[in-house]
């Protein structure tokens, strides 16, 4: 019998299709051949030596006269850096001018790298860069929300191969974020506890969905994972905003992220994935009922009319089996 | 400057990326070659002569001893037809047994057809079949919600080529549906009007996004269309549930659906698409503030980390331009 599970954090119903479920190892990329990629590509705008091909640099972490991480504006930005935030209401039409920011974080000088293979010190620098951009962009009064994310692989929407993350700053609060935040507030009203703090505690107690448990972070496959190997990284210390992450926590997070992405890389032969950092803004840091986290979604299943028409998901795998599989992958 | 538009019906923010926007004709399938498909395929379980390859027939519309439309159970159902609806709560875990239905509507005996090419009488029979299954499945007390949808083309999740729709009946109300319904109720509280009735009136008045205006339906690209050529078909007569559609309206809807899908077929060279019928259940038919409709989503853009991480969408096209383009496609 299939199971419907409700994800209390996202308020999404997920069908765990037991009868149709694949075994964890069945999600290995079919016919995956490791492509030999050169570490430097002449025509790549993100490779060292081609710095003039990107627009004005916004931030860098240096090593001597070289850079380790660089932040540049996206050449085809979704949002415009210049301009006023204007709101227009006309009948049923609601419009806000598309001011904000769209930046690219070049994660390494090496074209042929990926987080799974990078030294953990490099991932630490990437997360330090996330923190810098997150705080800095939120200082702009036109900005309400900042989304940091990474697309990996063509199936996840990548167009430039050189490893990079993206930051998008938007002049409104996305309704999805507001909904989750409101339902977390209701949970707090009912229980006096942060839903996410309680989730961490319960997942740790039960253990079957936990992949990694470090000093500062718990990494697990959610009970109602929306797709195969959907993974959450939660900071153990309650905080609504990523902006107050400490340097010790950054080091732990870098190690955690590298470990999980390595487990996916070696265990499932480098699947396409997206990850995204979900966080309240810095000034709401002390809020008792929201908790920032990172969500990793490998692109191993396809959405069609059902998902579109219901906002529900079909997960053709068993979260507990996938978690056990990833726990056992040696990296 | 890009524009952020709020879709009041779905509560989704959409970025209309003016600078990155493509022209309507740029969405024609690159390198599309019309594949010659045979009208009957020996190995296809949905082709006439192979009726024994499907499980027990649920419904059919006949023409003499032949069938015109057939409904059969999905061979790999997401939900189980047998069993009790049970709910389990354990700590933060919420589980409902996956009882329900998963049926396939075989739309025509001809393997090489598509709605754009079928005679309108055939589409009328398909919609009559939708109505039968919608009402019939809702008589099961375990069922809370019925989703009728069609996937067309590989990019939209099709695995069997023979033209078919699907019906999924679920034992819960999807949260996405409940959210939309609640926000429509708030709108009604504020204004005393159905949000969707007002939307139809305003879209008709403004006209720039209207594609087709028939006696019983208005077809338009929503102001905040989530992707290129995202299209809504709204019945002009207020009703919360598809179950009370009249035969006259069915004929008009068949003509409307065929016309719109033909415009996509000829105007954009047969793009992949999903459509879905969003409706309240029959017993909520008289509700003043919800209005059933059909949503068509051609699969012409790709979701990545940003969409996943924000629930917002980037639409690389201008709704008004796309509507004008489709209005002008001759069929």
C-alpha cells in the first residue's frame, strides 16, 4: 500500500510509492561516463585569466595575488540592480518593479572541480562568501529576501560548466516563504516550540533518516522527502537567519556539505542536483519559530501533470532506505 | 526593467524578465521534425485489438461494437483502489494510507492522434468521460479530491505515446488547493465577489491577454503567467465544481480546448505540455468563492534552484505578446 506523508515544514503531501519504489542503487546515473574536463578553458568567462570577461567584481577571497572565490554580477540578470522599488495596483493587477540583485559566486579557479572534490577549506571560503553576500545584500532597503542556490548539472538548469552558485535578491517576500513561516508560527502557538528544533530532535531520536550528525548540524532525509535523496541540513543551534552563523559553524557546515555531496557523487555517480539556502532576513534573526536550513534536491524524478495540478509529489523511493544507503557510502 | 507580477489566484510571484524575454515565435521547437507514427501499433496496450493487455475496463463510450474512449486502471497505480483510509499520527509524523484511484483515459483508438488533430466530437466525448469519472470517483467516501490531467510529449512526463489523460483520486485535500481556496475566500470576504469571476470580467475588458472568447468560456494567458504560453480556460458561468458542467458547455469546452491546443500545435510546432482541471468536489458545487478551470502549461522553460528555493517563477516572455501571437495563429 502506498503511503501519503505530510511534510509539516513545507506543508506538502508526498506519496511514498512503495510498490513502484526503486532501490537506492537504481538511481545511479544510467550510462554515466566520467567526462575528462580540462582545469582551464580558454573561452570560459569564469576561468582565471578571463577576469575581464565578467562585469565589475563585487567580492573576492584572495590567496596572494590570485583569487580563491570571486563574486560578479550575472551577465543576464533576472533583477535589475538600479532603479526604485515601485508598486503598482491596477484592478486585479499587482506589480512591483524588478529591482534587486543577481550575482554569480565563482566557487573555484578550477574549471573541472565540484564540491565533492574540492578541499574542505575551499568550501569554507564559499560559505564565508555566502554569508558576506547574504548580509551585504540585505543592507539594501529595497531588498526583502535573498535566495542563495546552486544548480549542478544540465538537468538542474546549468548553462555555464565552471562551478558556481548564484545569489538572487528580491524586492518582495515570496508567498511560499511566508506560508511556511506562518505555519511555523502556528506550530509555535500550539506547542511553544520551534517546529524545526523539534524536527531535529525527533529525527535524531529516531535515527533512521539521519545521514550525518556533526557537532553543529544534523543532516537527514525528511520523513516526507519530496523526491529521491531530497536532503536537509539543519543547524542544531536555533536561529532564524543564516546571517549569524559563526566561523566554527561555517567550518562544520563546509565539512557537512562536502561529505553529503561526496556521498551523492560517489554513491549515485554524480547526479544533477540543486541546493538552496532557506533563511529569514538578518533583522529577524531572533525569531523563535523559524530556523534556517539548506535543502538539497537531486534531480532524479520528473514532475508532470499530477504534481503541477496538485502541489503534491510522488516519491518513487523510500526515505529510510535512501538514508541508510547514503550513511554507508564511504567518502 | 523586469517586472514582478503577483498571480492573485495562485498567490505566486512571477518575474516577467523583459530584457531576457524571447519573442513568441522563438519558442518554436528547435529542429522539430514531424515523426511519422502509425495509427495502430501491435505492441501498444491502448490500441484496439489489445484490450486484453489492460486491466478490467472501467468505462467506455462506444460507436457500434467499437469504442471511442476507454477508461482503464493504471497498470502502475500511484494509489491503491482497495483498502481503508487510515490516518496515523506519531510525533511529528503524519501518515494517511494511499487509498484512492489512478485511471487512464484512452482518448482515441488512433495511436497517432493528438487533441489538435482529433475531430471536436471526439474531444466532446473525452470531456464527457472526464465528467463521468470525476462524479463517479467522488462518490467513494474515502476520496477527498480528484485531479484530471494530461501529459503530452516526453518533456511533460509521457511514457506511453498513445494519446491518453489520467485521473488520480486522493484521500486528502492537497494543501496547495486548500491555500488557493482560502485566499479566494478572503477575497470574497473583502469584496463580496468571486475572485475568478472578477478576473474573467477584467481580462475580457482589457482584452490584451485574451486568446479566445466563446459563449461559455474565456481563454487567456494570465497576467502573471508562470511560464511562456501558460493558459487558463475559465467557464463564464460561476461554479465551484466541474461536476455540474452542462452538455452545451461540454461542447463549447471541447471546441475551446481543440482550438487552443491547435494554436499551440501549429503556432509552436507541437510543444510538450501538461494540462490540468482544477475543481472543487461535487458537493461544494454551490460555493460562491471558488471557480473551476483548466490550466495549460507548455513545457517551454526549465525550473532550477531559484524556482525551487522561492516558489517564484521566471517567465522569459511577455504574456501580452504571447496572447497576441496565439490569437493570430490560424487553425
